C-alpha cells in the first residue's frame, strides 16, 4: 500500500529518542499543547470511571455529548440548526477527518487539497481509493487558496475540497469573505467541503473563526465540519474528535464507525461533556493557554526574524510558524536533518506538508527550549553562508 507514515510523529519520536539517550534536544516538532488537561475535565472522567461508565457506548457518541455539541455549533459557530443525530464523536480528530473522506469519496474521485496541508490529508484520500489533487499556495498569498484557483482546478471527477482554518502548518486564518467565496465556487460545482476546524479557538490579533456550514442552508447540506477537544483543551491523548455533517453523511459515518472502532472511549466522553457543561471554567483554561501561546508566538517570530536568510509570516492561529528557508540553498529535508544532527534542534521539513522550501516549528514548547532552539538555529544558518 502506497501510504507514508506521519512525518510529524516521526520527527517527534526521533527527538524523544535523542533526549532519552542523553542529548540536549530542542524539539519543535510536536503538534500538541504542552499544558495539562484542565483539572475539572479530568475529575469528570475520573467520576465517570467510579460510576462504572466503562462499557460500550453508542457508536456515534453518548447522547448527552452529541446534544451539547449540537447546541454549541448553533450558539457559537452560527449554524442555523443542527440535530444531535448529525453529530458524531470519534476516537480523535484525525479519525473524524478520515471517516468524512471515506463517507463521500470513491475510487477515481478527486479531492482538492490546498498546500501547505496537514500531512495526513493526502494519505487519507489514498486510503479511500481517491486521488489527492494539490493546489499550491505560498507566503506571497499568505498561504490562502483563491476562488479563481479553486474554480480552475475543479473537474468532473472532483468530489471534495478540504479546508483547514486555522491552519496546520501555517497558522493562517481565512476571513469570512474569503471562505464565502470559496464555498460559493464549491456549491456551484456541487462538491462537498471538509472544513477542519480543530484549532478554531486558538486565535490571535483579533482574528475570528468562521464555519462554512453556517453560510446558509445550501452550505449546510454540503459542508462536513470536523473539530475536537485535543488542541483547545490539551486533550490529545484522550482521542476525541467531533463532526457535524449533513444527515446522510452523518449516518454513513456512524455506520462506518460502528464497523471499525465501535465508539470513542466512554469515560473520556464524559470528561469532554464537562468541558461543554462548564463553559466559564473551560473559557478560563483556554484563555490562560492562549495568553502563553501568544507570547511565544511573538517571541519565536521575532527570533526567527534575526536568523539570516530566513523569512516568516506571523501566524494568526494554531501554534505553529512556517518560515521559508529556501534562500539557504538546502531542501527542507536536508535542512531539518542537518539541523538536528549538528545543533540538536528538531523541526519538520516543509515537504511533508506539500511545501518545499519551508519548515514547521511548533511553539507549544517552553520558553527555555524556544530561546535555546532559536539561538542554535541562528548559529546553524549563519554557518551556511
């Protein structure tokens, strides 16, 4: 099978292996918050365990959680309406994306993926038997797909467009106007949209998140929205992804899940439910994390600005920066390998995201690691002159 392993996980694993061997590694590869899950969420899961909520749950998720998620998508994301039957809780946002693709794509279909993209999208499309079609953007466009580029790429085989805002790996955030124009093109050509909104609450500098499924009834019939608890509440290991989908798609996804994973971990769902039942506590936890991330974002961007022949846009969301390193005369894989070997700094090569000439750095790391890592990267890049 022509499927590649996750390069981000591979980089993180290599950095951890070097650390275990006693090396002083500055790892910028991990895509997870370096905060603990809020205590009130953990306590709810512990309480669920003590109450014996350790058995099978409905394949699509426990009813209370699906109801709360439906309410939230209407109240916060602006959906006109959403039935709990249209909500699916899966073991991870990654699996939610895969089920969405699998539910609407068949062998021979094309799936449009703007690059830079999250590393798993093309591989998921291949697993579904469909063909990924990459639409390259760049920092000149601030890593955003234009409606003209989208319209030009659509063919009779196009079935799905994948959008990710805020973006992994770039931190780019589409405005409402930009999304509306892209949705208009997709609807005109009768294609589905997978809107991956896993970083929807991690925003800076006044950026606002918009859900394409909120743009009217026609959009709601064509947009599959994926989110989750991993990034917002630092629950990556809990493996809880969410999806809001048109009724037919939601039923297909629930059927697929029933025949594959059965259900997301039961007691973990009760922890997630508490995050929705206690919005004040949840908001405070997210705000505290965002304040730290924002300081790191600015500090890392300023540090990268001092690195010779490296340029970088300031991200508006998520917790990544995506600097251009093409002026250094190395491809991104060689750059990342040499940087790790010589300076013990781990970054993810941009080619993994479909964007040669860049690397991804996560600022979900301590201030100490970030400061030391940038100093080492600066030294390494200066040595290439």
